C-alpha cells in the first residue's frame, strides 16, 4: 500500500533533484515514525478504557456531562470542588462505551453522542455528589453544559429525570426515617414500605448497617 509522497532536495543526490519518490512500507526510507505514532495512539486508547473500567469499581452512579465550550481551567476548577469519592474523566464516547459494553452501565448508551465528560460517583450519597457540579454550573451560567444522562442501579436517568437523583434522601435522613418507623405504630411502617422502591432499599440498607455496626462494637 502506498503511504506517503516525499520530495527530496538536490543535496541528497543529483538523480533525485526535483523528483518525487513514492515510498511504501517496504521502502528503505519509509517513515517509521508513523508506525510508532500509531502504536502510541493505540496504547493511549487502551489506557483510557482501563481507566474507565477502574473507576467503575465500587461505582454507584455514572453520569455524562455535556462539556462543549469548557476550558481546561474550568475543568481544573471543577475538579477541585468535587469530593474524593467523585471522579471526573474526559474521554471519547467510543472508548467509554467499549469499557461499559456488556455491563449494567451499558444503559448509558443514549448519551454516546456529542462531547461528554464522565462523572463517576463512588458513594451512595448521590445528591451530595451531584451538587458540586450543579453549583459550578449555576455560578458560571453554564446552562448548556448540563447532565446528558446517568445510570444508577442499572436504570437510565434522562436529564428530565435528574430531579429524582438530586432529591434522594441522605444516609442520615434514611437512618432517622427508619428509626422513626420502627419506633412508631405499625401503620407508619406500612407507609414507609409503600414508598418508592429505591427509598425502601436505602432505608433497609441503613438499618442493616446499623445492626452491623452494633455487632462490631459488641
């Protein structure tokens, strides 16, 4: 396959003066740097895929943020506002999808378009993990740089459904509600069990954790 057309000056050889040579991969003067550059590019892509996979470990929520127009400095400022349990990664959609394909995070497929930054939340305190970006977005009037979507517990949340994620009860609120239900008449417990499934799960998780903490303390 012909790859490059290179022009040589007369200083190389009188025979090459004002002539153009066609080089192929078998030619002795073939520019090997193209092969090196290709290998480096492939290695970088593989590294990005592995980075995404590593951030998915112990991840509770993965969100896509439209970052078109954001500067490097703005990204740096944003990262400084995020808690240690939240990671922000800029990566191509194709590489992210390669990392999540075949997993529960594949539900994020509708977000695989445009320019996205990826928010990895490695805590079950979802509202507090999302809030820093909301504050950043509001302070800098970045209305167009909104969440493109997110996946939580295998379910896809479109931008219109983000309110459900941002208003989830905190661990303290769940703990208080669980204790209140256990200390109140049975009708209150029934009312708690009739709440949305996600809230009930968080209540039960908090109660199980309380029992485990008490057991460890004993």
